[in-house]
C-alpha cells in the first residue's frame, strides 16, 4: 500500500494500481488513486479527488471540491463547501459531513454525519448502474 502526503503547496499526487492512502494537505490538490481500494483525503482548499477502479473512499475536506469515485463501489464524503461527486460504478454515496439528514434518489434514503442542515447546493452524478445518492440540505441537482 502506498501512503502519500502532500505539502502546504498545491500538489499532484498519483497512487498505484494497488491500495493507496493519499492525503492532500494545504493547497489546491489533485489526488489520483488509480486502481485498488483507495482512501483519498482533501483538506481546506479546493481539491480534485479521483478514485479510479476499486472500492474507494473519498473525503473532500473543506473547500469547493470535485470528487469522482470512478468504477467500483465508492463512498464519497462532501463538506461544508460546494462539493460535487460522480461515479461510474455502484453504489455511489455522497454525504455532507455537516448535514443531519439526507434524501435518496432511486431506492435509498439515509442520514448524514454531524448535526444541523448545511443547506449547500450540490451537483451529484451517479453515472450508470444502481446508485444511492445523498444530497442533504440545499438545492441539489441529481
């Protein structure tokens, strides 16, 4: 398993075909997991996280972020900024960590983490397959 950690600057970090753990830190980072079951974590700036193949966990951190789980069963965590997520595998899940509840598209419903309703608008694209999409509060476009 590769473990990569960014700097206080904007970083471009690329994982391997195996399982990776990549943390962006400060700066507008681009994190690419490639294959394997990856865990990608952004930070307080505007980050782009792409999981690639496998069962990936993408955590946006703070800031306006773009999350793409890629193929496979992925879990995407949004934040208090304007995050968007997509995936070509199933299921895709996007939680806003600051939201208290979520609504499901298709056959799902669920709860977000934390408390309160952040009320941010998100763009959520499930791609092909059977997806569970949780937008939480705000004027979400699914």
